[in-house]
C-alpha cells in the first residue's frame, strides 16, 4: 500500500457523495417532477427551474475541474 492510496480512497468517497447529493437535488428540483407532484403554481415551477439550472451548472463546474468534461 503506497502513501497515496488513502487519499485516493477519500477522494473517491467525496466524489461519490457529491454525485449522490447532486442526484437528490436534481430530482427534487426537476420541473417535471415538481409538476408531477401536482404543483401548478407557476412561480414555484419557475423557482424549481432556476434551482435545477443552478444545480446543473454547479455540477458541470465540478466535472470540468475534475477533467471529465
């Protein structure tokens, strides 16, 4: 076992947690899911769209930093 292995394992745990949080937030704020829950208030749907876009933008930045995009 070399000295970098614990760091790599920790890094992978962090990446997995980021993906988990991203998926949960994206699912919660996806405009289609908001509508499917019976929410018809246009301001709430618009807020969900804005949140969804911010969540996706943030995740895209993470992917760029990691070199995946």
